[in-house]
């Protein structure tokens, strides 16, 4: 009898211990990203996302970051999240398109007039609206949308470019993006798919003469050393997103979700600040060493926007026209709205 009683006491003790460990266990969220410390995404993860989550959760919930593609690239990170191998991931809004079209609106050319407008509208309502849609259609809960490099700007080694006609016949490097290809072609240049790693040499040797890349990345790659003429048309915003696999998100308690959204908000605000500083520093460095940084007039900008209409038409069905029109209206882009409506894009 005594032996049986001892066994019961031991079993109860083990069960109690297991329950206590389970109750006090940390929730670790593994995060895969191409970002790294030293650039806005990586620094914001390290300086805002991780410490905020630990603080608001009292250490009960933590982020385990894996930077610089150490676990996965953008698309494969999303796939690994769906497989339960990681919980969270970052990517461009364009690469989120592999899982659904909810964030495609951020990639429409000239949807935003300035980086300030992009940050404001995204933060105030657009990111929430589109992320709610993404949660239903993609299997991922988009927690925030933010910039990584601001806008793409035109840089070239050929000569001054003030209006689209100035690009006619020039070989212009493009990525695999259909939007970028359409823009460059409609502006009159010859689109040439060309590897990013070889772009400096390509500009130097004349294989290509221009590129359309976010300013800080042009500075990082030192493209301004060989491309001395820049045109600030903005146009395509470098949107990025932070998401969590929906099945794993749904398993969190209400309190844990609140902690996560608080941390994601802190991350979004911090990465926004760091990114603006990164863009400003890149532009300043480029402007100090080139022949011309040209800012088109509003009349000239209408010509640049006109070249984007086909890209909107090609993307039709991937965005809600009413939402897109609201974004443009809030920036006073009434002429562009009229142009898009006449073409059937809105």
C-alpha cells in the first residue's frame, strides 16, 4: 500500500511539473528573412520587433531571427511558413504575389506620389485593408507593409533624361517583372533583361545604358560611378511585408496575438524611419558625384504616368479599382484617375 501511494505521489509530482513547464514555456517564433543587420529591415527586426515582443509579453513570446537568406529566400520562406518549418517571414510585396494578389496594389506604378504619401496611406488604412484580404486568400496573416528603399529612380550613362522621349532607343536593364518591362518599353527604351550582379560592368561597357532601381540600392552597388544622369520619376514603390503563417497564427491565444500585433506595429514604424534615412543618405551620396539629378515638372510627370497605363491594364483583376481610385484621390491625382478610367483600368 505504501509503495502504491509513493507511486501516486511521484506521478502527481511529474504531472504537476510538466504542467508548470508547459504553462511557463516560451513561445518561439522562427523568422526567415533576406534582410540583415546594417540595413533597415534587419535593424528594425533587431531594434524594434524582437525587443517589443519580449517586453509586452514579459518574455513569454520571442522571435528567433534568421537573417540574410540563412534559412530561405523570399518565396521559399513563405512556402516554409506554410509547411510549419518557420512561423514568420518577410518579402517584397511582389514576391508575396506567389500566394495571392492581395498586396498587388502596392506594386502598381504611380499608385503613390511620394514616399510620404506611401507611408501615410499604407499606415492609415491601406495595409490593414489589404492584409485582411491576404489572410483569407493566401494562408498568411500579413502583419504590416513597409518600404525597403523607397522608390525606383532612373539612372543612366547615356545622357540627360527629362521626358520619356529622351529614352528612345537606349538599352535599359530590366528584371523579370512584367510591370517594369512594360514601363521601360512604353517609355521608348529597349528593355534588356540583365543580371543585377553584372549591372555595374554592363553599364561600364555599354551593354546596357540605364537602370530603374531603388536609390539606396543604386548607391550600395555604386552604379552612380558609371551612370551619371538620374531622373526622379519615382513610380514603382519598393513595398515589403511581414507575415505569419495563418494556421500557426490561429493557434495563438488572443493575448499572444495582441502582443504580436503590438510588436509588428513597432517594427513597421521603426523600419519606416530607418528606410527614409537610408533613402536620404543614398540620394545625397549620389547627387554629390553625378552630372545631373533631374526632377520633372508636373506636366512632364503626366507623360511618365501615361506610360504606366498598359501596366495597370495588364494587372487588372489583381486589384480593386475602387480601392486604387481612393488611394489616388487622397493624393490629388485626378488627371491620372481620368487617364486610367479612359483606358479602362479603373
